[in-house]
C-alpha cells in the first residue's frame, strides 16, 4: 500500500461503523439482543475471511466498509446491554472488564500476527498476512454462534431459560427498579420522547467528550510506524507486531484498576478517574509532540507510547456513567450511546487524513498536538457532565420533596421530568 491508501482503508471502516450505529442500537431495544449480536459478529467474521483473497486496496476498502457496518452496533450494544443488568456499585467493573477484554484481543492479535508470519508465511503459497485473516475467521465464527445461545435479552423482556430461572429474573427486576433503571416502552420513540432526547444536554455533552476521546487515541498507532522506520536499531516484522502490545497491556491494567477504584473506593463516582486519565493523556500527547522522535536515548518515547494506553479505560467508565444518568429511559440511553459513538467515529473518519497521515508517520507533530488539545477539551467536558448531572439530581430531589409534601397536604402537582432522571 502506498501514499494515503492505508488511511483510506481505515476511513472506509469508519464510514461503515458510523452508518450502522444508531439504527443498530434502536434495534437492540426492539429485537432480542442475542439475534442482533449473533448476526453482527457472524457478518463481520465472513467479511474477515473474505479479506484473505483481496487483490488490491479498492477491494480492501469495500470489505473494511462492510466490517465496520457489521461492527457498528456491537461495541455500544454490548455496553448498553451490560448497563441494563448491573447496578451502580457493579457497573464500572463490568463495563471495564469488557473494555479490558477488547484490549486483550488486540494484545493477543499482535502476538499472533508475529507468530503467524514466522511459521506460516508462504505455506501453501499463501502470504503470512492472508493466513492471519483465515485464522481470525476460524476463531470468530464459533464465537458468533455461541453468542446466539449465551447473550441474554434485556431483563425486562427475557423469559426463563437454561441460564435464568423465574427467581433470577424477579431478582434482576427488583435490583434495577431500586436504582430506577427502566426498560423499553411502547411510547419510547414517539415524538415527545425524541424531543426529550435532542432537547436535553446528555446527547450533546456525552457526544463531545467521547469524540475527543476517540480522536485522542490516534498517537498510539504511531508506535508501529516508529518501529518500522527505525534505522538504528532495525526491527524485524515480528518485533514490529510484538512490541506495541505493551500499549494494550497498559490498557488492561488501567481499565480494571480504575474500574475497581471507581466502584468500590469512590462509591460509584466516575468523574475522578476520568479527569485524572484525561489530564495524564493531555500531557502524554504534548510530550510525544515536543520530544525528538529518534533521540539517542529512546526510553522516554517507549514509556510515553506504552502509557498512552491508560486513556483507553475511558469508554467503560463513560458508558457506565451514561447508563446511570439516563437510567429512566432505555430508548434514550441506547440512542445517546449510539449517537456519541457514531459521531466520534464520523470525525475520526476524516481527521486522521489531515493530522495523522501515513506519509507523515511517525512524526505527526500536528496530530500529537491536536490529540493533546482534544484531551484537554475532554477534561472540560467531563467537568460539564459532573456539574449538569449534579444539578439535575438536586432539582429532581427538590421536586420529589414537593410532591411528598403535597401528598401529605392532600394536594397534587403535575409530574415533572428532568431529561432522563
């Protein structure tokens, strides 16, 4: 691949990913999730297998678009599903266990790619990179089929099955009712409900914060190019696959560590670790922009690349926070999650073409500066979510107190809604 062809293929994936986000998350509220998740994973597994036979980058672009389309509702959909089952003192851990699993997959992928290249490159006349996609499909298709049997429906719709008995489902509904988490409603997507979605701050602020986060990940990709273009020392192809795995190891540790701190030590507060991580990543990207790329002593750049993985604990905590704030409307929660993921990747579809060009790797000075600025804006957005959610909680508590007083007095007041509370 030459010029910006690599960037174009990444953009094709992002376009497909953006298109399917919101429709997919609406579908999860209307169709059993185990059908949806199975169809999505099976579809991208077949597309992954088809990548084995591509002849040029145009074909690869089309397949990457289809993979993105099938993947679109999978990640936010599973986090939406997790948010439909767990309460505040559990949700951060469960969301970030899932987030850590995504990092584990990427970590294993790097190791596997190096191993496949060493052992299978040229076997039966097939290049090593083509063997990788064959093996990916062999792994993914059985997992897709197992999802059909293992992924549960939403707790408000699920029926007793080989995993859950009646008493389990009753307990689940009681737990969710205690934290005011509501399921899908027949009027959940009418005109009034849709107006409530677009007229409240949740969809706008969460979308802005998540968009900044997704863009701020781009400096992590530079490590592979940094290794590839190094002259002294020279790195082998397996080493170029192995060494960036440290980024995903950092992600696993930070995702699990901050999740347990958030759920247990901080009693369900999401904002302290989110602010700390955003502050660190802002500094990390600024240092990547300011320090020499190929200095005599490269230890500092190794450390900065590896510690850039800390920011990847953000999605699990942010999705958990969103589920807790918008717990009273399943439809709103699904659409908001789908929207902020969709908009984030719509920006990331074209911004890297300007700021993280393949032809400018691994220097991408402007891109690293932009990532630092984006993380600074993410920090401000997290403070805005904290302020607005706290304000809404106070107003909701005050309205509830007034209603209780009026009941004692024998009078009634109209029900007041507070944008998801």
